[in-house]
């Protein structure tokens, strides 16, 4: 059984009047149920890739398929966008109604979903992102993180197979970033929704199942977070940072502390330091 839900094969994309392609010969497969993080400096092509996955753009060369549907087939355009929901950077750009419940209903109304089914889906979507208590609130009164959760609810109501988040936490404060990422990770684990998470935050990428690093429109690195973030010097050559704990661990190893490779989080750092302290007693 093929568990590939998104297939990007030899894809290139050039913007109109651009001298150089934004993407060149990119091939990436996304597995069903996977949480894939895509990293890259500004201009690396990661946001262009996100829009290709949602059929907002179509390849200049190559082929993108989503749930078996070719993004260049106009007949399946709305089917693709229903299967692959998109969360954008600015939550204010996705709010279309003056009441949260009505905003979540927007996509369902366009699909002419029957009323009773629509009510059920809205209630379930709001519950899934823990926004039920705000169903009758005005979206413009919500925090940035809450607005993004409303945007996610609107996508969930469409019952997608994939959520594509294009720097969805970039405009949020640390608290908002944490609540949005936590919501997406929980939906990935509990509902099996495939996630493509475009980000420039290393700590967010460290929580993914797999990481793809873009550079000048091509895939520069790919692998599990530990495999990718162990390549500290390569990442720095690509003008990227590494998670703070990975950076700290490298500095401590240089100073003679025998820490293992692959430390990504505060919890992992604390565990390894505690082990060293116990051995020294």
C-alpha cells in the first residue's frame, strides 16, 4: 500500500518576469499522517512550495499530486483545496465573518453542506481547537493565537486530509505560537491529519517527524530532526540557526563536557546534565 499523500516530482516554478526560478527540480514525498517541517531562509522557496501543494500555483515543470489528484487538473482544483487546507501567516487575512461560528461556516456554505451536517461539523471543529466558548465572539476581539485557531477550525470543518501551514506562527507572540503549534500537533496525533509546517523557527521544526531544508529553490537537506540539526556547520552555511539547546550542547562539548549529539530540547538537555552529575558523585 502506497502511503504517500503528497508527491512533488521534479518540480520547477518561475514567477512571471523573474530571471531565475523560485524552485528548481524539487522532489519531495509526504507520507500519510506525517508531520513534515520545511525550513529555509527568506527566498529559499519554502513558501512557493507551500502554495504549489495547495494548487494556488501550478508547476512550470514537473508534477504535484495531492491525494492522488494532479494540481494542474482544473477539474479537481476545489477537491484539492478541500483535501489540503491552508493556514496563512496573517490570521486577519483569513477572517471573513463578524462571528466566530459564521467564520467557521464559510467554507461549508460554499460547498452547500446541509444545515444539520454543517452545525455538527462547526461544533466538532471548534471543540477540536478548544474554541467552543468563543463560538459567538467577534473574531477581531480575539488574540492572534485564538484567531489562528479559528482559521484552523474553518479548515477542519472541511474535513481535510492535509493541513499546510505557511509560517502560521510568524506574526504571533511566543504564547500564541505555542498554542497554535500545540493545536496542530494534537490534531496530527489524534486525528491523523497530515501536516506540512513551513517555518523559520528551529524549535518548531525540532518537533516534526521529518525536516526538509530548502536553499535557493532546491532541497538542501532532509531527514529526522536529530539527523538534520546535528549538521550545525552546514545549517549555518545555509544561513540557518539550530535549536538553542543543540547550539548550547555543541558549545559545552567544545569546553569538554561529554554531552551526546542530537540534543534538541530543554528537557533533553536537563536529562543529560543530570546523568553527568549523577556519574560524578
